[in-house]
C-alpha cells in the first residue's frame, strides 16, 4: 500500500500525463489545494482552463460542480434557496452548486458584481448563509475559477476583496508551436479526461490538507515573509500592497510545498518560489486610469519579483 503522503505527487503526475498544459501550473494547483486555498486561472478562451479544472477534480475524486457564470446570474443561483414544502409544512433548503468538493467557477468575471460577492463567504468561511441560516460546505472545499482578460467584451473586474480570497493566480499562456502541432496530429482521439486516474478519495485529500498544516515554519522564515509583504506596501508604484491575509497565504503555500517535498520544515526557497503567484494578483498598482487591465497583472508580477530580489534571504 502506498504512503498517503505521496498523494499530491501522484495527482501532479496523472495531470502531467493526461494534459498538455504547463507543468508549473499543475504544480501550483496541487500546492494550492494542499494549502487549503483557491486557484484563479486567468487567460484567453480556448487554452484548456476548464479541462484542467475538470481533470484536477477527477484526480481528487470528490464531488464536482461546475458553474458557468453569466451576466444575469443571481446570488441564489450559487448558494441555493429555501422553498416551502407543503408536506413538511416548512421551508426546505435546496443547496446550490457551491455545495461540492471541487467547484469549477467558469468565466467568473462574466457575472455581475453582486453575484461575484456572493462567493466571498463560501470561499473564506466554507459556509453560506441563506434566509438567516448558515449551511456548512463540504470538506475538502476547493474553488478553481477561470476568468477571461478584462478587456474582452462582457466582463466585469473582480473586486479586490474577492481577488484576495484566491490563494494563488496564474495563467496558461498559449502552447508552443510544437505542442500545438502535436495536438493536431495526435493518433489518440480520446478525451484527455479519460486518461486522468483517480488518485484518492475526498476524505484522504482532506486528511492531507490537515497534515500539511503541521509543517514547522521558523521565526526567521516568518520574518522573511513579513518583510516581503510589507515591502509591497512601501513602493511608490503600488497604491495598495499585500494584506495580512496575503502573508498567511504565503506561509500556508510554503508549508504545503515543504510537505509535498517530504520536509517537516519550510525553507526560504519555498517562500521565494511562491511569492509571485501568491502576491501579485492582490496588488493595486498606482497607475492612473489603468485599473486591473492592460497587462496590470503582468506588471504586478514584475513588482513582486523585484521586491523578492531586494529582500535578504535568511540563513539557517
């Protein structure tokens, strides 16, 4: 019987075998799941964001729910509603699509701001409130959201509060010419999802998450994280830097990476490697009239990378 601690590595392996997507995106998704966070994929349509999210859900073997966001969607379409039952003589709650282990939030920035905000409690508190009653969400709970670049027609920018709920943000980018040619000439016409192996049960995945939280983070590494986060607030080209929640997210991601690598302690290299995908999407740059468009996320990544280069790495 295999060691349960190698589950994250086996999940990454089956995704690499089945999908033609960047290995660093797969690694980041697995680390984000183990850390207990949520993942935001930003890219143009047609590069495989939704297929990747479905493949990840199949590997974890949890209950899957997919939400296709549209401008006319209402908050109750996500959380569920209470409907009067004549037989029971009371209101009965009917759960919405947020009630699943893996929630695929497709094109989240096509929904109106009110509906986007309905996800905040679910993502942060792992519960929803409907008609004054609180309903817990399943464990594990993992949101993989996709969004189109904001300049595309019919999109609404995600509010900063919701961006801050995503532990990490990354992009696929277009495939290389060689990879795209291989897709066109492949002899195997089966769907990529058919090649994804189910690695573990949802309960086993939840246990892995709990175990990863026990990884030791020394004070020197904690000070290193704080120095990076605070440095994002002291730059003249940043209007709003990373929040304290961002520091907690970076620490959780560093613990998860150490756990997957088989270590019981966090190294500064864990922090350096993960700082950009954890922090960049949370920054609001001080560029008049730009907002979260026209390459702002790419500029934010450059800012975080520059910040990390300027912070001295603690020595053991």
